[in-house]
C-alpha cells in the first residue's frame, strides 16, 4: 500500500482542504503516515497570507525533499497558486497544483511516475466561477467539524493577497452543504463551524439564495445538529434577514467574529474596507439588541502604513467603547504584491510593537470583564482535549457556545460531547500561541455528557 504524508500551513480552510485531499488519496488505496516519517508521497498545503507564510512553505517543502529524496513531493495551496514558478525552481518538487483542480493531483502523480518530469498544474484562478466540491465526511483530529461553504473574495483590501490566490467569490451548492452537514452529524460531530475565505459572503453570486437562507436550511434540515458556528462575518453582511435568523435560531451559537481591522475611518479608507466605524458600530448595536449575551470577537491590524498617533487613538477608543470578548491583534505585515506594501509612510517596527502591546492589554481587560459576567452560571461546553498536565490528568479543555475557553474536571469519554459545566472562576490571561484567550476554570461537571 503506497503511503502519503501531509503538512498544512495557514488557515482553517487549508486544514479543511487537506482533509478533502486525504479522502481522495484514501479512496485510491493510500495509507496516511506522519509527515516526519518516510513516505512515498508528501503533500504540502501552503499559505501565502504573509511573506513569512511563503518562507515557511519553502522550508517545509525542502524538509520533505531531504526526508526522502526518492519521494514524490506535491505542493498545493495559496503559495502554489500565486508563485508556481518559484516552487518549480526548488530541486525535488515534482507536482504543483494551486487552489483549484485538486482532483487532478493523483492523475499528475501517475503522470510524473511515468515521465519523471515535474508538472505545473496551476491555472488562472480569476477565470474560475465554480466552487470545487470536496467530500469531507469526517476529520482526522478534530472534535469540531468545519464545513467549507464558499471560496474566494471580491473585496481586494489593500493589505491582502488572498483574492489573487483564491479567486473571486464562488458559493457551494446549498444542497451539497446540507448533505455534507448531515454526514458530519452522522459521524458524531455536535458542532459545525461554517468556514470559507469570505464565509458570510455566501450567496452573493446567486440570484435567488443567500446566507440567511442557508443558515435556516441547516437549522431545519440537518437532523441531530446541536451547534452552528459562523467562522467570520463582515459588518456589511449582518443584514436584517441574518439578524432575524440568528434571533429565531436554537442552534446558531452566541458568538460572532466580526473583523474590524481599524477603528479609524481614514485608515479604513486606505485599507479599502467597505464600511465606516459608525456603520460598524450601528450593526453591532443592532445585533446585540437582538441577541443579548452575544460574544463578539474581532481582528485588528496595528501600524497600517501612515497610521498616526491620532488614528491609533481612534482605534483604541473605538474598541474600548464597543467592547469585545476577545481580540486578535496583528502588527501590519508588508505582503509583497499588495498596494499597502508599496505605500509610503510605513510605520516604525518599535512603534508598531508598542501599539500592539497597548491593544493586547486592552483586549485582556475586556476579555476579563466579559468572562467574569458568567461566574456561577451553568454553560454547555464541548470538551476538545485533555490538559497536558501530569499533575491534573483529569482536566479537560473545551469551548462554550459563546466561545469561552473552559478548563474543568472530567473523563475522556466526554470529549466531543456536550457537557453542562458550572463556571466557578474566571481567570486571565491564558496564552496560546500569539493570541490571548480566556481561561475559565470550572470545578463541577455534574451533568452527564449527551
């Protein structure tokens, strides 16, 4: 039996697609092995969101070639889509496929085995208007299932390369979304995270169907589904129809990730974001009115070219006024090929880092305030893993529906199930990678998992 090993860089969509690619290999008689083991085929799913993403992708490709020079090395993903020539120049790369036509990967591998010639299977993504179907009925290592509902983005923000690596917006057929959701529930998943490149843009390329209708169909047509989570939604996509569906839903969780990027209107204009800070604030007020207790998380870019002290202050004050349950703070990164990378007035790195720390401190404070409102309340948690602590082997970690990270005593058979947990203490900070997350400790998991 031939073997295949995968390494995925970047976002949730990439991780989802790696699972889809693995299914194709599995259906063709391959066995999956760890990336650090010898394998007949290595598949590297690359990221290009920053220059660092490109660099890490190249390092991973070279690692696979060194591991087994005889293996077939196949490179896919966003970096492969935008820079296939660069990748083809790396000695030892055999097949390059971008962010479409992944179904051809096995055909290219067969072809390469016959000819021993490298194959560049990357085509123009901008001409593609059809969502590429991939069957992902279960996940190798997840308790929460992702479900990709759309591809591409039409926004062309000045800091972002993604439309060039993913193409224009294409929505998945709603019947296929519902069918895939049912398969995931049948495989035992309680929660589905709707994901995509511009997730809530779903349906913008359709005449008679939209995101609100899809949410409603998932709510009513998928038997046994307990939780629906939307990975991200833009302020402009929070329509009255969407608010109405969220208001009536018993399955959509009390958490929305609504990217802000900046609280300064002049910076938003330079970013080519399609809203003002006032419009964003109005949408948040409206949705909070409809959904009390809603957790809102967001992304903020600090040190965008030309960001003055005054503009940063506007962002800081806006965040303080609006209030979030968690913030992802990113220092601006010059992505080659984007208009923002060519802008003059690049902000000094030290100043950028100083502003990042100020926002992280504010985020900690806001997160603490939000978490403390749930002390002594009983919340539903889906445990995802055991805590890696020899002194406390019985501790589990999971998320509430409103995306608070909770640690509590429990048994391994609770993982992936819904457990009712009483929050006894909220603490902060909890460091995980570069993000600061809420850590709630709960000592009681009375109710049986269901």
